C-alpha cells in the first residue's frame, strides 16, 4: 500500500512525458509541462536514492518493476 502514491506519480510522469512529446515547442503550455516533468522526475529520483540499497528490482509477469528485499 505504501507504493501506491509513488506508483501514481510514476504514471503521471509517464503521461507528462508523452504529452510533452506531442506538444509543439511554441505552445504556451510547453514550458509548464517541462517544469512539471522535471519536478516529478526529481521527486522520483529522490525516492529512489532513499530506497534501501539491499533491495533489488523484480519484474512481474505484467512487466511492472517491483522492489524486493535482498
């Protein structure tokens, strides 16, 4: 349950990335989308740095990456 909020940010980051790819660079929202993407990526990076280094990534049958204690 503790990973659900982080998973939501991860999904939102992916949506922002895709939206940015399909937004023209001269659109007024383009810089705002860049800022939102940068902020969410920085947040996820800081979370990843705080995860116990003994944990290893495990890919589930659905292709999702999960953390497993080692």
